[in-house]
């Protein structure tokens, strides 16, 4: 109940259910984040998601 009340106070917050299949890049980043013990900033796209990003860009363009 606390979270619902807090959400009503925050006008810019939106929570939505997105299927894992629809958001593969985020899902993949979440999975690889378990291998880092602390904050990590990528200077490049990790190789495990480069293909996913490319495929999503193509899907958007079509």
C-alpha cells in the first residue's frame, strides 16, 4: 500500500508490464549485470547485446 501511495505523489512515474521477448536488450543487460559486484559503466555495447540492438533498430525502420 505504501508503494501505491508513493506512486500517486510522483506524477512522472509510470509502471508498465513489458514482455521479456519485447525487450530483449534490457533483459540481456539485466542478466549480465549479475556478474559485476558494483557499479559499472560501459564505454561500448557489450558483445552479447550488439546483435539484439542491431535487430531492434532494423525492426523499427521496417
